[in-house]
C-alpha cells in the first residue's frame, strides 16, 4: 500500500466536513490560511482541506497540499450548477476535462479559455479515478456521467451566462474551483479528478435552489469520494 496520501479538496464546509468526521487518527495543520486534516480512511492515508470559494483559494490550497503532503491523487469534490437540461439535483458529473471559462485573451488572437504559457484550454482528469467513481455510482444507484466542467469566479444564476458557457465550451456543469485545482495538479505532475453533484440549475432559481438542495447533493459526492478512496 502506498504511503503517499490521497488529497481531497472541497470549497465549503458542507463538502468536506462529513469526510473529516470519518478520519481515523485525525490531526490538523494550518498552512497558507488553510487547515489541512491528515489521517486515514479505510486504512489509507488521506489529507483533506476546505479551500474556500473561487479559483485563487482553490489553487493556493492545491499547491500548498502538493508541496507539503505530496499526494498521489487530488480529488476535488463538491457541488455545481447544471448547464445540461438532462441533469437533475444530486446527479453526478465526473470531469472528463475542465476549462476556465473566464480565462480570455481572445483579443490577442487566442482561443477563449486558453491558459497562456502552457497553451492548454482543457485539463484532463485521471482515467482510473474517474472509472472507479462511475462504477461506484452505478452500484449505489446514483445517476452519473462523464462530462465537461467549466470553472469561473462567478456563481452562475442567469440564462445569458449559462448559454454563453455552453455555446463556447459545450460544458455540462459550472462551478468555481475545479479547473484551478486541475491546473495546479497538472503543472505539478499530480493526477487529479473532479466530482460534482448537481445542486441547482445555474439559472434564475439558483439562489433559492442552491441552499435547498446543497445537503442532498453533497451526500452523493461524499459517498462517491469515499468509494474512490477505498478502491484507488
């Protein structure tokens, strides 16, 4: 068994508190303003952190985790808004690839979403981890699919933004951290996977739907994150 931990990152307390409560021999360390909890799940070493909302917090957390704990896999777990009409509350999307939809140097002739310097638009995820999650979802009866996740520093709650993201990137889900974590993992040579449970429709109803369905959606993402740790 590897002694390198699996790293788990969620933006909000709701997304990681259930996992932290299950840790064996839990200890915490504060680094860069982020509290990292180390311990074991299913006898395997893990490190869990709540990064905070948005791309900057997410990348700070992921980078600090990589430098200080050298995880063998980073899992970003949490909730997101549905861009696809086929998705319902608590459905799961496991990222096939992720894009920062608000990264835009197109006035200079670049395609939208391109990250300059590494010249990537999409960040792919770890196939083994993604397959484990999809298989676990099937066993648990949780609707799940692979898809494109779009990340930006905005809580999407209007049709105009939603339609624009779909038109430009054919994305299935929008959220605020996943691609930043995948970006940090990519430049560090660490495999990553991003799991999103649907909490709202990324539309005018989202300000009401999000707090209503958050706890329901989190149960799905938490269950699949646990299954991944057990099997990876």
